[in-house]
């Protein structure tokens, strides 16, 4: 399986707060998709990332210190260890931040 990388020319948009098992929004646990490229970064514990569609659906475990790129418009979900800490950074095309017009990551 090849590692997914960000396309050239994108810049960091916004980053979520660091989520723990107590603060992660429940919508991330069920199938959902993003409207932009994103990166999931794990600071502690593990995140199990599962894509439910796409050309080659990924089923990965990301440990502390690791990261993975999230492809836009591909349904996925996460589960995690009790000691998890992770954040998600959204990426945009310079001068075009409409792909960040998503609900804020607040408690559901």
C-alpha cells in the first residue's frame, strides 16, 4: 500500500484542538468525509483510521508521533485508545479558503 501525500501547492488552513477520548466529537466516530485535504496527527495513544470507500480503502493504525493524510470526499471513521491525543489540520489552496466552511469542531 502506498502512502498518501498532500498535493503540491496546498497550505495549512486551520487545526482542530487536541482531542482526547473524552473530547472527540462523536461525528468523527461514524462514516464522514472532509471537503478538503487534511492531516491527522497523533500525539499520544493510537488512532485506528478506516476508509469505507475509495479506490483502495485504507485500514491503518497510527501511533503516537505518527500522522496520515485524509483524502477529501472519501468516507472514513476513527476509533482510538483510551489515552489518545490527536488533532486534524485542514489544507487549502492559497487564496481560496472556502473548503474550510465546515462546522466548528465543538462537542456534539
